[in-house]
């Protein structure tokens, strides 16, 4: 295991982790690299390839690149200031780097979309989400260039890191695992739950400066006194507080999604449906009638859709494991708190929530490290499919199920998402994405219940289904992988 909980669950902005959060982080990283190398020129150019070029406009890649070049980060950018900053850049065509240097960047000419081409790397394998940033001198000569790949879930690798299939050295954790079988073995050997294993690893990962910085940034928005006290507290208290802070960002997103009426941006004229669905559920409750026994499932669908409507509107969301699939994991956390833990004390409920997220993280990390969480690489099975698998396993853990039942639930959930393609209409993360999160969340509840109600040996392991998902993704024609060249995107006329 080389990925931290806090790298999988990242605070960012919509609508896409691979096409918005990743490119913004890449652009910011490029500018910081210029500063680190102390190299300055007169113009910056950016080239986008493959899926980023084909669906980049609908996914906000252009805006994200510009904001990254303006040295904004997805987790801290002021969402209300984005339009003003972009308008100024589009008018003035200049970037001020570090307050000392000015370079030309004309978005209309210097941000280029290569729609028929993957990034042509002659030395290494390439990826569908390639970007090349270059700094030029007055005569247009290259002073420094960097290629990045946005590999899903907001993770970004340079071409060299991608060729080495990772971002550096293996990290030191007390319970290292490479696959689900090793994870289960660790649990047996040490008599630990999956959540306890991940928690212990996260405490160790706090010693990694990159992870410590992330946790620090997550804790910072807490009330000043509390945040300072927390940063000086025991590592286990920091980890707990940071996980709960992530859940608060998700909860705020649910609230905004349920409250906000209107039409989503992008031109498809998709109406936000979460507020109306919420009103209907409340009305049925308020009339004092016998509740529809399936109302809890309706609320799961509604919460998942609320999050993804916020995501589609470019709001503040948490990757889980991606933006496009960001609704499933919060919806099942909500389900656990509101419909599946009524007998628990508030302390038990909080521990159940922590177990849920820690276990879901372990499952998400297995997919990220052994397969892919990028729709452009393996289709939607790698996004909503993975989110469904994470949420199913996490729910079993929250309800007190053992490691074997967690593994079984995660396997069932993915088994019935295998082959799911990615074909968003108009390149927007709206249709089928928003409803698909609702369906994925309901499927996660089903998978968890099946695993709990039918314990024992099962035929297909989680490792086998992860491998099958990846191979299926590799066999899938590229036009079904976040290109908007097939499927619903081809057959539905935009209006
Ligand atoms: S179809 Fe799935 S993978 Fe594709 S953009 Fe939508 S949520 Fe993401």
C-alpha cells in the first residue's frame, strides 16, 4: 500500500477529478517546477491530448488549467472568484509568476486541444489523459517542458513517474499489503479489522511530509483554536479529526445539492432533481402515513444525486474515488447514519462512520494500485463501479461485519458493474453520471446485505474481480472510455 487515505479522498472542485482536479494540479505543479528550477521565459503553452482534448471543454479542463497556472489549488480555490480571475486572464493574456515575472499566456491560442491524438511519447507507454506544458523564450524556443498524465481520481504523474508506474519510493507502513489476499491475511495474523489496519498505516504515513501537509490543510479550516490544538495532538486524534472533517465537506455538499434548484451548466439543460426528490420524501414523512418501506433507498438515490449535481455545477466535492463517482460513498455514509444505526450510541455511530471510511479507503486503494480508477482508461466500471465496491465493503464494516464479509461485499458490488462504459452526453458529467451514482449507491446497499446475510465461502475473490475489471477495461474500445464518441453520447442529440 503506497496511497494514503487522504490522497484517495481529496477535497477539490467539480466536475471531474481526472479532467478538472488533475489538470489543475498539473498546471500548478508546472509553475512550481519553474520556480524550483529558477527558469523564466516569455510564453507558456499547454497541449491537451486524447480524452482530455475530446471531453475537456465539458469537463472544465480549460478552466482548470488556467486556474492552476494562476497558482490556485483545487482544495483551497475560492469558487466565487474563479470567473473573475479567468475573465482577467482572457483579457490581459499575461500570467504573473511568483510576483516577480510576467509571461504571455493567451488561452485562445496557447491552450491547444489535440482531439485525434494521444500524447506521442516515443520512449514510453502513453495514457489517454496526456498534457504537455512548455515555457518558451522570445523566439519560441523551448526552455523547459513537462509532460503529465492525469491517471484518475485527481492523481497526476509526470511522464517519467508514469513510465516507472508510480510516484516514487514505497512508503513505510506497519501493515503493508499489495492485494486483498494479503490484507485479509494481515487481519488474521494480527487479529485486526481492515479499518484498524488502515488506521495504523495512516498514523505512520503522517510522518510523510506530503501526507502531513494534506492533513494539515484539511484541519486548517476548523476554528483556529481547535485546529492548532489538533495539529499538536496525538497522531491518532489528528487522523480521526481529519477523516471527520472530510465527512463534513461531503455533508456540506449533500446539503447544498439538496437545497439548490435550477439548471446545470453546460448547455444540456439538465434540471437539478435532488431538491424535488427531497421535498417529496419530506412530504411523505410529514403526512404521518406509514412510510414507504423503500424510502431509505430513495434517500440513498437522492443523496448520491445531490452530490453529483453539485459536482456537475463545479462545486466543492471530495473525490471518492473520483469526482464523477463522488456521490456513492457519501450516500452510503448518510444511509448508515440515518437508516442503519438507530440502536447505536453517538460514540458507536462515530466509530461506525470511521470504520466505514477507513474500510472503503482500503478497497479504493486496492483498485487504484492494482487496476485503475480512471474512466478514460477502463470506463465507468473504474469510477462508479469502484465507488460502489468501496461503499459496499465500508457499509459491512460499519455494521460490524468481519473482514471476510467486507471482501465479499466489495467483490459482489464490482462483479455487477463489470463492463460499464463511460459515454457522457456532450462530454458533461451529467448524463448518465448523476443517476448512475444513485444506482451505484443502491447497488452497494444490496451487495452489503447479500454479503452479511449469506456469509461463508464465495467463488470469486476481490482480487480476481479487480483483475477482471482491469482486463475488461483494457479490452474496451477506446471510444467507450470518456471520449463521448459512442454509446449514449452518440445516440442522444444534444438540445
Ligand atoms: S460515465 Fe462514469 S466514468 Fe464517465 S464521466 Fe460519467 S461518472 Fe465518470
